[in-house]
């Protein structure tokens, strides 16, 4: 499934210079089909840096929402798959972090963390394997991102400052994709 549209300048830049937070993986930018709609997201197919395959297990820190549920869109009893998320290659076992709400993206780098509860114990790998696509979205203009990245220091670059990150994990054996989406600004 390929999106149709035309990358914004910021998305195009990210496609060629992906966020450092994705650097544990081999990334293949997925160019959209031509269309008139502006696309502010750069999407990447995720591969294993060690063996080159592209099937992964997806880790999270699940928690059952209490009553009343403090989690947006989740009812009491629903399971919230908390970040951070790691991917583990189904073939060679190489693993790396794909998203950490505490350190990644606009608020992770500039604001001391995105507004999500993170887990630290009880990491669980969802049944897979999955093919994984990650989309980083940029609604802030590139020149402003440059200034913000420079002010953040620590080697941050403009494309590290995505304001949304979506992980779409499609089961290799069929079934509904697992979608993890975070507003990071
Ligand atoms: Zn591998």
C-alpha cells in the first residue's frame, strides 16, 4: 500500500536523511505515488542491519487500562502497549529501539519527553513476525526545525524533530496490522 501525494520539503529531507532515532535499522524510504496532496510524512521500510532480512517481532510494555482509563481512546480493561518499542529480527535476533517517547522526536529532544507513559519492566514481544513500516511526520517548517535542532545541541538535526511517529507492523502470516502512533509535539 503506497500513499499518493507529493512530499513536503520537510518530508523529502527526512526521506534522504532519516531521524537518528531510527538508526539501529536499515531504512528504505518509500516514495509516494504522484498526486496533488502534500504529504508531510516520510515512510520507511525497516530492515535488519545485521542480516538484511525484514521480518521482526515488536516489543512493548503492555499494561491493562484501569477504571477510569487515563489513556486516550482506551476503555477500562483495554491493553495499552506502552513504549519504548524495540524490534527484534526474527531471523538473526538482532534487536534495537525503534521509538522511545522519553527521548525521541520533537518533545523527546526539546521538551524532556513526549506525553506518554513509558514502561520499564515486563517487556513483551507481540506474536509475529511482522513487516514493519515507520512514518515520521513534520508539520513544522524546515528553517524553524534547523534553529530548534541547533538550540537543542547534542548533535540533534532537523529531521530528528518529527511531531508524529507511526509504526505499522503487518503480520507476515496475514491478519490485522498492529499500529502504534505517537504525537510527539
Ligand atoms: Zn537479522
